[in-house]
C-alpha cells in the first residue's frame, strides 16, 4: 500500500501539486487521470523518489519512505519510451537489474526466463531492441521492471506512442500480469477509456489537486463537481433556480426537491431525439466506430453534441431536429461544492 499525506511540490514560482492525500491499495491498479500539466508525472516521481516534495509524508507498505533514495524504495518505473540498452539483447536487458543486484547467475537466468514467458516474448530473447516493434519494446521494458520483484510498479503513459490495436493488446496484457502478480501499480494516463478499462481505482487530478477518487463506475457515473463533469465529457450548464425549475440557456428543467443547484450536467449519449424536445439544426455529422455524433445548434443559440449509436436514421447537415434532455439523466451541482 502507498499512502500520500499533505504532499506539496513544484518548481520556483510554480506550484505543481497541492495538499495531495491519496491511498493506493495494495495489490490494486490505480490510474492517475488528468490533462497535460496537471501533475500526474510529478506525483509519480515523488513516489519513485526522483523528486522530493516540499511538504507532506509518503508511506510504502506502512514504512516511511520520504527520505529513502530511489534505489531503496523497491519501486520500478516504466516510461513512455522503453529506454532499452541498444547494445544488449532482450534477455540481457531484462537481466540488467538482477545483475546490478549481484543475484546468483542461475537464479537470474531462471527469473528472466519466467518473466519473458509471462510477457509472451520468450522467442525474442536473443534479439536487439532495433529488431523489435514498439509493442515488443514495451513488453521488454515491462519485463525488466517486474523481474526485480518490486513492491510498487509505476507506469508513465507507457502505451501512448502505440497505435490503437497495440494499445488495446498491451492494456489486456498489463491487466492480466498485474492481477497475476498482485503488485501495487500506479498508472499515469490522459486517456479516459484506458483508465476505465484498466483501473481498480481512478484518481482524477485537476490543477494540481485531487478532484475525485473512486472506482471507475463512481468517477464516470457520478462526477463530484461540475469541473470534473466537464473534464469527463459531460455537457455542463450554469443556471439559477426559479421556483421549482432550473433556468439555463438550453431551457428550464425540474430540480430535485429541496435542492439549490448552480450547475447541471448530462452525458451526450443520454440525449434523445423527440418531437417535443428543444428545436435546433444539425451543423455537423461526425462518424465514429459505433455510430455518429451530431453537432446541433439549438434555436436558443446553444450548441450540443448528440451521440447516436448505429446508423439506422439518415441525417444531413441543415436538417431540423428536436433534442430532449431526460431529467433523470441530469447530474446536479450546488455552489458549495468544490
């Protein structure tokens, strides 16, 4: 288990992380999710011992790790670029950390063989990095990190340079290996789909602070603030309560009883096309793998993105359309939420 308490750090004149409290459960995979520059990699470096925070404490498996050097933390890190030694074979690259630790040659050979088999790259043992594909290089990098049996595995967007099919393959492999080894893993990503697919827990960082923490279902289905909702792709409207309804630029909506919200949000895929909905005009049609996205301008002057599964209906740019926002699909936010 990793526990960060009141962690603050940054650079002269530029704070990066502020008041970070996070617990990474033992044996689980936690994704650090957020936009570029929000502090994900900085936080990873703090855990790895590559960056010293200005305040706060770090525990690894219940033991203080604040002042431990990086090589004493039993944490292995995998970067976006594999950083393999070009003059060594795959087998030699994977064995490097064990040889530095002066492990018995026979045990080194056995552990390297087992790790190559686990990562499904045993047939590549004699190749050099220049003879590998991008996905194979990252498998070798992952094997090199895991063969030393670290307590913590840290991954900094390791699949972002791969094409979509390889990313999917590597995600599946990583999840299988992580579950088999039960190693505490922290995975940095800006890809929401990747975080949802891989994680036991997601920690969403916004502007150097923890904006939300929970299971993928909790984070994606119940955003805690309107800022979180906006980051996760919800359409957010500001408005004001008037009697029993909430007035926005997109129309009025029935509020929860007793609520005094300041914002409302909904998912684009939850919108429905109904004759008695808000009238608008289709401005753009974007095709994607499982359907279409319609960019609609409501007559009230509000743009909406409507996601439709499948291709059963024929739409054209300029067509009139009516959109309904189901009240039961709305998430409400009050002023005192932070």
